[in-house]
C-alpha cells in the first residue's frame, strides 16, 4: 500500500457534543449486557501518565492486559505527547504533523473529553478520517482519550476510517459501529461498539479486548468482506468479546456474529483469535466462507445453541433461533484449548487439540490432520453464571470495563 499521509488527507469537522445516544430499540432491556448510554467521565484528567505496562495474562475475554507490544503504552509518557480537541479535524492535524522519526520513537495523541461526530459506518459513509497515517512508518501512533476510557464517546451514527494506516485507537465507546475501508495496520481496542464493518481491502488489522454486539439488529455484528481483486490479510483478535445480533421474528436475513465472506478474488486470511469469546447471533457465531485461507482459535469460546440467550436473553418479537457455532466452508480451521457449543457444520477442521465440543460430532467433522474433539455435553447446559464464571469479568457493562481498562 502506498504512503497515506499528505495530500488528500481529510477528516470530518467537529460538531457540537451530542447527548448520550438513546439505546432503546438497539440493545436489550435486560440488565446485562447492554451498551448503555456512554457518559463522559469528569474530574479525572490524566496530567502525567504513570502506570506500568501489564504482562499479558491468559483469559477468556477482556482482562485489561491484551495490548499490542509494539504500540506505546498509554500509561507511560511517550517521546512525543500531543493533546487534541474532541474533533476529528484536530486529531488528523496532530497525526499529520508527525514525522517518521517521531512515530518510531513513540507518539501518543490524547483526546479531550466529548463526543466525536460520525456520518455512518457503511462502506460509502463520509469518512471521519481519510488518508491519515503513513504505511511506511515502522510503528503505530496511539490515539486515546486523555481522561481515560469512557471520557470520549463516538456518535451513535458510527464512523468510517478510509485509507488510514499505522493508527491504534484505544479506550473509546459508542452505540454505533466502526467501518474500516482500505486500511493498513489499524488497531481497535479497549473499546465497546455496536458493530464492525471491514471491507474493500485491508492488511494487518488487530483488535484487542474489543466488545461489540449484544443488540437487536438483522445485520451481522462483524462483517469482513474483501471485494474484487483486493486482499484482506492478517486479521487478528486478542481478548475480544463478539456478541449477538438478533433479527426480528419472521426476518429472512442471515444474521451472524462474525461473517468472513470473500466476495472477490484477492488473498483472504488468515484470521486468528486468541482468548476470545463469541456468542452466536440468530443464525451462527462464525460464518467462514470457503475463500478464507485459514482460521485459527487459541483459548477461545464459541458459544451457539441456547447459550447466547443465557447471557443476552431474547425479547418478545425476536427470532427464536439456536445458532450454529460454525457455518460456511473454510477448509482450514484450527482450534486449541477452546470450548465450542452448538453445531459445527461442514467446516474443514484440520487441527483440533484440547478442545471441548457440546455434542458427539460426526466422523466427517473430526479434524483431518491432528487431534480430535473432546465431547463434553455438559457445556450445552451451562447457565449464565457458568459462562461468565469462565471469564475474568462478571459482565460487559461500561462500569466493569472502566475498572479493567485503566492507564
């Protein structure tokens, strides 16, 4: 990908801060989990970063330690420290003023409290940032709320980043979604949104303790869809929770938690997940299309069947489904130290090691290269307390996330 910094770089101008989005109609009325209404945190200005970078600890889902090693730690003072207004134009201006040498030494942009505007998270929505960053940089710029997680929200309409490179966004929240189009080396982490849309092309995209979904919506929670001859390669997740999208009763939509669908002819994959938890949507948790070269899950839980509704109860008028854990035809799917509940379809499992399945699989569903499923029918009857008891946090509410996402 060519360098993306310079002529043509654009950003959405600032709008007046909006009231916290009303989540009615998009999230469950049940106490947990729900997106809630993000409110800026006050009285906690971070004058001088002074927390140590934590060692990564293994867990199912977030624990406040999954963070890219090559990115400046927000709890340390970076070589270059910048403060931006809560305004995409000012954020873009701060990033565009950096040199390659300053980025290599460590650069952090800290955003003042407020609400960042958005124009939608479809592939054609007006981009919040376009052409910002530089693919030739050897390190990412970190962009975080100055006053900690929850102090900067993103408009409920959602946002799109287009042709951006070498940027890491951590600590944001909003009731809308985020779209990435033609992006390189972008990180999203320690954040909670409704949905993620990745399309056209992308490379080296990483997600860290990202919590998405848990909503009444007939669209997939996360869609990864390269187009035409474009590549979509090296997508990784670390300590994420991808929750259900629930379609209305009678809907003909195919609603998955994550759908990796290669609609073009370019390279697609691999897709790797470590320490993640995925809850099935109305149809499936993982839909892995046959053009995906490989999917790997290490220490993950993929929960279909009735288990999603133990954590996110269905409401009147919802589609009453029992989602597959896996669907699609990817011919190289690997699992290690994981737990799977619900049907696994016709996937091409190649390596399955120390991984429990909630039912006895058919012979054709056994891995073709190494290992084998461990049948554990008790998994299919887990309660909410048992599901959350496998994890480091009791729920995915904003106060809980604020306690673990600190710097």
